[in-house]
């Protein structure tokens, strides 16, 4: 079942996570978390979902630890 609230293994994912605005990256993260929760509740999980989630978490960590955030396509340095 495909859902607009989950990012299933067959659903294309943005290739360049660094190019996404913060809000879009958080939406991707949320959809992957919901997919992972659905997979585990059904007693199985996809390695693709886990790898995708790890990639998104790494980008979120990079932004948080680097003090960088994006809004409306503009990159800012946190003060």
C-alpha cells in the first residue's frame, strides 16, 4: 500500500539531501520514520528503508552540528 505519509522502498527519494530546505528534509525524515514503524508493526523491515533513514539522519546531524540551516533556498549560518 502506498501512502502520502510514508516513503516506501519503491517510492523515489530526493537524490541530493543537502539541496533540500530544512522543512523538506524533516518531511522526508517523518515519512521514513512512519514507513519504518509500519514495517516493524507488520513484523518485517526493508534494508532500503533503514539505509535511507540513516542517510537522512546523517544530513540532519550535519546541519545541526555544523550550525547551518536552509530556509527558502537560502543558506544561513546560525549565530
